[in-house]
């Protein structure tokens, strides 16, 4: 069947939400509206700034609505009037109430960045890196009222390379998902795909990342420290204090992952090799507050960090 589907897209507006939007817009189907969260006030002037999705929707002439919740009855009336076949959701940041979930003919399709039922929740990519997983991926599900527990339409594995961090891994995942998104919703509408119930007993969950989670502690293995650095790079960055100065660590490498160290967080040499509970980690790329990211060797050209000094999680 070559029917034209009526679509809506709900997304938060980061650069990673653009690939699915462009895939839907460039398809033969009718992307009738995009919903995103209301712009936040940022900077010293507290000016409202459009997110990237708003700018892209305006550029392509796609109607866009900004919302903070679904209490506005006019938004519900609009969605119902569009006679939607699908609502596609990615990184939206708002819970969809039952009355919204029931609007599209074939359902609300969520792009979830893990291989469900593993890593249900708000931070699946970060948790894959925090736990040093070797493989992750993405899953398309038909949303229900439970957290990431809907029936599976399609999922695909993505290998996690040793060079991956949060930014590169999420881009790989969403680029791959965007390439097949249109074909999978077409297959679902044509009854080619039979949605499968998740094995709920195998579910694992990940929490929303908080500011305190991003501070580095070295009383763990070097492998765990590296996982944390990768999970928060490039944003918000894994943080620590070097000689009292707040530093983001954006890249590092393990020099040893087995030697037990009584003292942790100690600088071992003049090139920022740091002791962990098990092993050592060398800081490779850092960022000072208000500055651009730089290689650690360039940072050390301008200042010396004494051997034996301690890198702290708190000032």
C-alpha cells in the first residue's frame, strides 16, 4: 500500500533530535506538526532562545508548537483535528497522558536509545557507558502509560567503540535509527510488523543524571572512572578540582586497571597520571571554566601540577 501517513513529531530540541525530524520531513508522508518544549531563559540577560528543532521547523515551514504540559485543551483539540496516523517521540522530556497516546490511529512511537528492556529510563546512553557495555542500540516501541514498557516494533544493535563518548555514541544511534524510521512505521501501518511484548522480568532501569553524579571520584577502578568520563563527554562533562580549580575532564586513558592503591586521586607524574583504587588513569583532554577544551599537555604548559597533589571531587 502506498498510502500517505499523517504524522506529528514530539522532541526536546537538541541537535540529536534533528535527524528523525528530517527523515520524517523528507519522506512522502505528511508531517503536519512538531511539538517541542517551551524555550528556556538562558544567559545573563535571561533571554528566551529557540532550540535547534524550532529553527529547523521554521526553516522547512513545518508548523511547530511549544508547550510545557498537556493541560492546554487547545493542544489536544489540535492533535485530534489532524487525524494523525502516528506521533513519533524522541527525547521529548514530557510524559504523554493517556488521552494523547490514544489520538493517533497506529499509536505513539518512541525512539528509545537502548536495547529494551535494558536501560529503561531517562539516561540509557550514559548508563551504557557508565557500565562499560560493549553493545547498545535503539528500540522503536508503541508507547503505553508505563515507563518504556510498550510493545517492540523494531530494534537494532550498535557496537560501542573504545573511542566512543556520549556525544559520538548517541549520534551513531540516532543516525542509524533515523535511516530506518520511515520504513518501520510504514511496515507497521501495513501490518507487516507484528509488535512484540517486552520480557518485563529482564528490565533494568537508569535514573535521570543529576549534577552531583558528574563529579569524579577516584576510589573506584580506573575502568569505572573512564566510563564516567565518557558518559558525560562532551556535556555536561565529568568534573573535578585540580589545585582548587574546577576542571571538566573530557577524555582520558587507562594506564593500568589492576594495581591496588591505598591513596586515590593522587597525581603520579608530571602528565596528570592519577591513581585510582585499582589502576591509574591519565587525563588527556580537559576544559577550564569559561574556556575552550584543550589537551592536558597544553594545560600543563601554563601551570605545574605537583606530583603527590590530590585531585578532589569537591573544592
